[in-house]
C-alpha cells in the first residue's frame, strides 16, 4: 500500500494566495502587534525556560494532510513556539556571542520574503542593495572599493570562503581543475591555539586536513605569540612544507583576545603569506570611536570575515567576507553555465553574485542590514559597541571587588571569564559548582551564561553583545551568582 495516496488530478487550478485577503490583512496586523509587544516586554519574561512535555509532544506530530485555518496555525505558533526561544534577544542573555536582533531588521526580513528575490545575482534592486551593503562593509573595514566581498550565512561560511581563496592562490597548482593532489608541497596555515573550530572544519573541507592548521601558543593575554609563529614558519619551510596563510583572530571566542594585527601583517608581508583576519567577534570594533584602535591593521589583511548578525544586531543570519583581490575571489568560485549566460540588456545583464561563493541560490540578507544602518547610522552601532565594552569593564570591576569571585582571564573587550571560588574546594568540585550555578541561572530564567576553560581553569563566561543590556542587569547577575553559590555550599 502506498504511504501517501495521490488524489485524483483536478481541472481546478489552485494557488497559495488566500481566497480572502482581508482575513490575512487582519491576521498580519495581529502578528505585528503581538511582535511589538513581544519585544517591548522582553525584559519581563525569563531569559530561557524549558518546554513542558506537552509542548515538546507537539513537535512529534504527523505530517499535516489537510488544511488548518491560518488563525489556528498562528495560535499554535504563539502558544508553543514564541514562549520558548533560545533567549538571545533578552538583555541578560550572555551565553554565546550572538547579536540581539532589532525590530527594523525583523520587518526587513518580512519585506525580503514578500519581495521574494533570489540573490544569485542579476539586474534587479535586491542585487544592487546586496552589492551596496558589501561596499559598506568594505568601508567599515578600511578596504578599497576595488576589493571583493559577499554576504553569507555567518562566520563559519565567511572563513571557509576566504580560506578557499587563500588555498587556491598559494597552492602553486590549479586546484579547481586538478584537485589538492596537484599541490607540490603540503600547505600550512597558522593560527593561535584559541582559534575558532570552524577553521579546522574549513581545513578538512578544503582537503588539506586538520594537520595543515598549525596552532601557535598564546601569551598571557591569550594573543598569538608572534615570535613563536615566526619560528614555526621557518621550521615548516626547513621541513619541506609550504607556509601559505596566517589566520589572525580579532576577538577570540573564549576571551575576546585580539591578536596583534599590525605585527601579523608585517610578518605575512615578509614571508609572502596570505593574511586572513577572523573578525567575526571583533572586526566591527573598527566602527567604534573608543575602541577602533584595538583592530588597527585590519585594513591590511588579504581577507576578513565579519558578522553583521553580531555587533550590527541584524536578525540571523548574515555574515560577510571581504577579499582584497577581487579577481582571485571570483576565480575561486565562478563557473560558466549555459543557462546563466549574461545578456547585454534585461534581467541577466548584471553580474552573477553566486560566482563569489558556494551558493547559487542566495537569500536576500542585505535588506535587514541596509534598513537598520539607514535608520540609526553607523555611528550609533559604534557607540553600542563601546557601550558593551564599558559594561564588560564594569562587570570585571564588580568581580575584582568580590572575594568569592576569581577573574580567570583578562577582559580584553566584552567577554568576561570568572568563577565562584569559595575556599577549600578542589578543581573538580569548583567546576561542578560553577556548572550548577550556570544551570540554575538558566532554569530560573535569571540569566544565560556559558562556560569554558582558560589556561586549564574552568570558568563561567559572560559575552555581552546585546544592545538591551544595562548595568543593573550585571548587578543582578553578581547578586544572583552569590546567592546561588551560598545556597549550594552551605
């Protein structure tokens, strides 16, 4: 018996458009009103709450065979989805390094979906806006107008795109045609031991393997040791390997540490290596007034990865990669297709944006960035960056004043690593205690933190990347951590 029986084909033609647009209009107004209330009152809700079993069960339901009135469909969303978010729009969500979105960006995503353009390229307004947002990103990073770039899903893809171009440029062979087996000497890429895991995945995806990424020790501030990097490059050359690329980190995930970008640019130039900057955490410091100096040298990179869905607070998802050599960028991905030939006029008379990355089908990510930047201006986003960094300094001061707290790593930008540390507990017991504090903060809806290990010491991690956070929220975090620590150790 067939699992799904096909109904008899009808002569009646159908559409997904509503039979009565007035009903949809009324529901759409209700959705917008509810959404405004959802964001307006976000502070009054728990940061996170677990789903009851009855709600979880709704996500095991069977495939719907027959229609359900749209009002009822939205009712299910309002009841079973909206109260149980990850929580990253909440002012006390500091678990992982994520932006907190904004309402204008949400409206932009709605408009982008309504317009429905495919950003594979072509001669239409959405593609022009995509190019404009990339050009704005170049300007923010100090890149020349002649550079290239593309919007992608996020930092992992942005880094993969950049490292693909670096591999192809430095391979000494036609990797696109002949594969990595044609590379004469094994390539080596270099990054600090704090580098994001997406770079390992990139090495694997590029056919070079994890061993092609050499991790270099870091200093007391968790920045790459440039002298050790220089020695590693010399050692690899002597061993018959081919140094190809250095990956500088502008803001590590663990602590926010920023490598010395100018020193790495000097070294890359001396050694004729590709300099890539993973700036998904901190590249946008370049637009801030008080902290732009921290990423001095980023404009000297061959490529930069950055994330507008972090410190530009665009709704997920939108990342960006910039490549100084536009011809190398296009050369790494462009493929001629007979069904996508350019024409002198009409829809196919503009460049194909898909030729700068892996996706032929691309969503309209640019609008949410474009609208928010137009509404607020880039200087306000720079002030919000400075505000988050000042808040991290404030929290660091509170931690340093409290004898029961230990600051585990120096606060570089907006990530604070600390732990509750009463006397007499061994390392294993300290880790268990701090994890329990973290989980109770989440389960009680107070705050969402994450944990990590820095220099062998387990700690709690507060990543303040939220335009809704206030110092009073940090005061509450300190008070509640002390309360829970006392409760768990009495």
